[in-house]
């Protein structure tokens, strides 16, 4: 741990273990309708990365690695795709009729 903290130039207490990709964005494995795990596994050493605490918060909430979406957005997108919900449609606000003229505009005489 001290070696990792030295490479990241932070204290050992500032290290966070980050799932990459986030657990919520991974494929979920079910057995008889019960959630039993993830693919790759939640504790797979290839999918765990130590990050400095601030970098972990940035990756989770602001922006992901290499300019991708943050983890929270990837989780929301994965959830939306698996639930097969139609996308939300904006409610059209009815016009009050100000843009429509009841008669054509007349040219002004000079």
C-alpha cells in the first residue's frame, strides 16, 4: 500500500479502491431470478484500481477516464437499457397564439 501511495504521491489514508468499470454498469448475473454476481466479478483484481480519494470522486461524479461519462451516468444508462423503458418525452407547452397572425400583415404606405 505504501508503494502505491508513493507512486500516486498521496498518503496511504487517501487511497480508495475503485471498481473499474463500476459495479452498477457491469453485466449482472442471475440464477433462478436471483442476482448472484457480476461479470467481471466484483472482487476481480483486474477490475480493481487504487486511486487517490479526490481522483476517485472526480471519476465517479464529474468525468470518467479519458473523457468518458462519469460512473454515475454510465450506471444510469445501463439501468435504462436493461429496464427497457421508453425515453422520457418533454411535455409540449401549448402556445398562447402570439406567434400566429389572424390576418396577413399589411405593408405601410410611405
